[in-house]
């Protein structure tokens, strides 16, 4: 059986190669420029690279009349490269192993409470607004990373596109709001901020924390991983409870 990479290479034409190089190169260039703007802004919440870079790429697609499906196919290799990139998050976690061990209990309690609150609050608001079942299921795993959220929601009847939209929106808003809210609450502890970012804003919040140093990156990555695991466990239970409530 051909691997994903062999299948992808076998289906390439010269036109597809040119499209892949162009859109992948443009995406990387826009992201690097967004990172530079973020650093020049002093890490301003409104200048996070995912938000500014994403806005630029959306504008380019709209102005050029390029369908998202064509763009997604052209940058499929970049999406595949995200898998080993995510695995590299284990490196800062290993380097900060002693500190992680010291706070595993409060961190675990915080992640359990945060994951449950995220799912319960989403369900409550959606039910009050009369959201249909498919959309509601698609909204529930918004605080988990994209692969866990999409696979979990689709297995229970959710729509992948709605899941992706909610996950990205949650990540961007979370990465923007966490530093501001913690500053308002006068919480200055780096570990608390990083773990909160990983819990609330998953990969986007973790990427933001990685730019502040290995310690912040390690705690954000751990919180993100634990939140994904908790969401995967809680999601089927939440959907069962939701269906029991709607049926009654």
C-alpha cells in the first residue's frame, strides 16, 4: 500500500508542482513577515502571527479568486509537516521535566476544570440559542487541538468545517485575550500564563508562548496536550447528555 507521501507525489503534475511551490512559498513568506511584525510590536495581542498572517492570506485568496480547496491542496505538504513539528514540542517539555513534575497536581486539576467548563458553557449557550445538533456537536471541542477536535466531532455527527472554524477562532481569541485578562487580574506568573494559554488557545496559544522561552513553551504544550486528552474523553459523554436533554 502506498504511503500518504507516495500517493501525493504520484498525483503531482507540473502545474500542481508550480502551484505547490507558489502557495507554500507565499504562505511561509507571509507567516515570517507576520512574525517580524509581531516582534516589532513588542508582542501585542492584536499582532499575533496567526491572526495577521491568516488575514493577509484570506485577502490574497479573495483578490486572486482562488478557491480555498485549491489552496488547501497546494499547501498539503505544509500541513503534513505539522505532524513532526508538533512532536518537537516534547523537547522543551523534556527540558523542563523537573518543574513540570512539581506542579502536575494543580495543573491537572486546572485542566480538568477548564476542559469541563469549556464544554459545559458551550453546550449551555448553544442550547439556549436553539442551535441544531450538528452545529452544537461541532462547537463542543473548540478548546482542543484541530486533529482531536475534528476527528472527535465528526465521529459523533459534527461537521468538519464548522469544527475547524470554531477551533481557529477559539485559538486566536484565546491567544489575544489570555495575556490581557491575566494582566487585569494582576497574575504575573509565567507558568500560570503559559498553562492558561495552552488550555484555552491550544496550538495557537502554545506557539505564542514558545516565542517567550522554553519554560513557557513547555507548560503551554503540556496544558494543550492534557486538554486535548480531556476533551476526547469528555466529548462523547457531553454529546450523550445533550441528546438525552434534547430527547426529553
